C-alpha cells in the first residue's frame, strides 16, 4: 500500500503579519491569500521491519530510526518527526513502522508557506493511512499546534489554513487561536485577469522567516507604536483588497499591494534590503503598479501587479536581475489525500 497527500502553497496578498502573536491576541488579524499550483507532497509506505525511514528529498535530509512512540527532536527532520510524534501521542498510542518521503515544489525559505504546507501534507497522509476523523479546521489547527507549540517554531497562523482549505480566502484571526476562514466567490474572469497581471518572481535567495517573525513579535510585545500602527494598516489593506477582488475593481490592486508593502516594512527590520528595494523600484518604473515580498520578507518570492500589457517589460526587467519569473495558476482545492492498495 502507498498513501499520498499533497497541499498547495500560497500567495499572501494582504494583511500578512497580522496573524502573529501578540498582535493578533490584542487587535485581531485579517489576511487575504490564495493557493497556487505548487505543492508540498508526502508519501507513506508501511513497513514490517520495525523501522521508521524519513526522507526529505528536497532538503537532502534522511534518517532511519527504530520504531518508537516518540522520535527525538534534535534539529534534524524536525517537521517529519513532530507530526509523527503528535499522531502517536494523540491518536494511536503505539509505535508505527513506515517510510515517509516528502518533497516541496518551491525552495525552503521561499515565502510561500512551505514549512506549514509540508506539515499539512504529512498530516494528510497519516490521516488517510490511519483513517482519522479530522475535519479541515481540526487539521489546520493541529498543524499550527505542532509547529508553534511542539516544535517552538516562530510564525503566524495563515499558512496551515491556506494549505488545508485551498482557494482564495479572507481569514480572520482572534485570541485563543480562533480562526474563521471565509472562502471568496470570485467571478472567473476576475480571477483570470488577476492571474495574468500578477507576476511571481523568485529572487534566487532564501531567508529564515522565523528570525523576522521573532523581531515582529518582539516589537508587538514591546507595544512599539510604529509596528502596531503598521500592522493595523495591514488589516485595513486586507479588507480593501477583498473588496477590490470581489467587485472586479482590479485597477486598485497594485495600489493596495504597494500600500501593504510600505506598511509591512514598518513592522520589523530585515523585511526588505537594498537589493529588494532596487528590484521593487525598477519594476515600478517598468510598469508595475505595486508589489510585495511573499511571506515574512528578506528574500524568496516577490509578487508584482503589472496591468494591461505591462507584464512583458516588467518580466524582462525582473529577468535582468538574475531571478526567475515563475508561471503559476490559482487553485481551488486544498489538502488532497489518496491511497493505492
């Protein structure tokens, strides 16, 4: 038997960072994101030899362990071990023997939510294998709990829910880990136009999002007026963008992206740098009306809104910086799992 699962990566379009504690616990957060056809994949093959074999193919990491109820978290294959440990602790209470293989279609630290998405995909494979009765909110919250509590990884809340639910969603975040996912019903022509105008550009560099998020959280905890006011503007941005997409007023899209980017940079140092600022300025000069870093910042993917036929000169300009404009399309489905007997 082979069990597989996949979950989509996401573009964070507006409100990013407002799902980070302690800001979200005091002010609440809201984010607009959309999943795309780049995926995190997980495959489980049961074994009968009392061994656990873990292979993170894209990271070049692997390990073989004796089957036990808990695997040591030592900085090696932490996400894979963390999901297994939680599955055993909460649902099975006995060791399992299997091979788990994972792969993500985007580089680590790319800003597309890869860590949380692979966590969701691994959970999906275990849920399919063991026939666990978990719904979408259960899965997303469990993935969040594994990352943020069990593994003490800094981050927000949006990625786990985007990967699980899929599609274009307006998400609301509250204290006590309360999350409401509002799927947006967008006219097909508006979604096609957004897909055409919105360019996805990989800068060729990765970043450690946790360090940036830790700085944001520290600023929020210190009640930094500058950071809090910027985050409140990001919440406003998410609402403006939701309205623009639903009504088809896409001419405002670039302007709203730019508004969010300027606010995002105020929440913590390290979100931008000289290279990113230069790419952004040159893209604007070539015809983009706005853009941003996807994710926490510091590197990875950027998105630019280039209306009309501006996509072509903007693409040429971006390619001159040595990165890659990546083709993509929006997806409507989230986590998917299946088995082959």
